């Protein structure tokens, strides 16, 4: 009697893959009030449409519908569930803390203008300390704070602070320092006076700190609109299509508020409003903070670092051009500043970086998983 060839025998099916997936995500499927919440949670765990194809479904939403249908239900009518994605509420804590930063910055600017010499340096140092504490408090709560989920240290987190401080410092002293470098200076340290060595751009710095309040409100509008859109969407594609104009609208609203603050501060302080460089820097910082708040830190760290390094190189090249036989190193920066002026350096550096972050935010912050309760992965 011939022995059957076991290799030629058809393989038995390995089982129900959807059932195994349901077992792994049972808590998510049992607590969800609709299939869209399951889809957002699966997307947050890295399950894509390509992954759903392995479960014989065309996309994540179709897979989520089957998971939702497979969850055991009792015959009793369900009680009215709480909203799966509660809309963020306006809290007095973050609303006031965002205003306190602008008040501290305005007091510091007034104090440095009313004093001279060493008292001015003491006022500036005290003001910077208060501004740092107010900024830390404002970013620990509200719509600009990091969303729920475990906080794990990452190697690029420290660099975020360093790059941000450099960009803000350049906004305060950079244009004046670059002008001095191109004209043979600087000869002394900055004295904090608008017309002194390293002219201080107080108006854009003050406007950027005051802009934290509209940034928080714009972030709140975006988060609230995204939660409402997620609750009313029929699928992940519908949510993305609705979230993209919402992101662009809130971004444009912030730029309008920042432009108004720049014009007002420039008029009050009698300084140039510095619209190109301050608007691009404000846009860059807002987009970076939105991504950080939704637990996407790698891209902001890289892009902020690229903008800061570009500004540093723009300062270093004219200095290197003073060395023998190295005058060509300063030619790119001199050509740019002779054509467009010193503000072109930060405007191009921050503008290019902001555009890159806007494209990245258009892909990440318009996904349902970015607004799901489980939080998005890094």
C-alpha cells in the first residue's frame, strides 16, 4: 500500500486571523462605542491598510467594522455611552498661564528700556528667568502640552530645548550680530540697547512671547475640531479630508494673530516689525509644538536643528572668510544679505524648516490615530 505524500497534501488553514487580532485588542474593541474608534486605535498601533490586507480586508476601517461586530453583545439595550473622544475643554489654568508669559516678557522689555548699565543686565537676567519659568508652566498644561501616554526619555528631547533657545536668541540678537560680522565687528559684547552693539530686536521677541496665547487657542481649536470630526466621520479617509483644511485654517489664524502682534509691538517700541523672520520663526515653533504635543518629537528636533545650524553657519562663514585665502567662504552670505538684507538669513532658514514641518504635520496630524485616546506612537 503506497504511503501518502505528506508534502503534497494541502495545508490546513492556520485559523481565524481576525479572531487572533480580536484577542490581542480585546480591551480596545470592548470599550469602543463605534468602529471608527477601533480603527483609530489600530492605526495608532501601527496597523495600516497593507496590514489589513493580510486579514482579507481592503483597509483598516473595514477590519475595524468586523472587530466591532464580533465583540459579544448582550440583548439588553446599551446605556447612552460617554463620548469616545471627549472634546477638549477650555481650562482657566492654561488660558492664564499663556497670558502670564506675555505679561512677564512685556515687563522685562519695559524694565530694560527704563534702566542703564548693570541694572539693565540684572533686569534682563531676572526677566529671562521668569520668562523661562512661565514658558515651562504654560507648556505643561493645556492644548500645547504633551498628550496622554507614557513619557519615555528620548535622546533628542534635550536638543529640542537647545535648538529652540538658539532660534529665539537669534531672533533677539542675530540680525544685528550678522551685520556687525559683515562690517568687521563685533568689538564688544551686547549691552541690550536697541541702537548699541549687537542691536537688540525687542519687538519681534516680545511679539513671539505674546503669541503663546493665540498659539494655545489655535491648538485648542484644532484639537476640538479634530475630535468632533473624528466622532462624525464615516471612515479614516473622511476624517483626513476634513482635518487637513482644519489644520491649515488654524495655522493661518495663528499667523494672522502673530502678524498683528508684530505690528503692534513694533509701533509701541518704535522698532521694525521684522515680519519675514518673525513670522517664519513663529510658524516653525507652532508646528513643532503641535507635533510634540501629539508625541511626534523626532521630526521637530531634526528640523529645528537644521534651521539653527543654518543660522550658525551664516554667522560662521563671514568670520571664516577673514582668514587668508578664504574670502570666498563669505561670498554666499554676502551675496544674500546684499540682495535681500540680513533678515533674509533667518527668514529662509525658518521658512524652509516651517514648510517641511507643515508637510509632515499634514501627513501625521490629520490621521485619526493622532487624536485617538490611546495616543499616537512616536
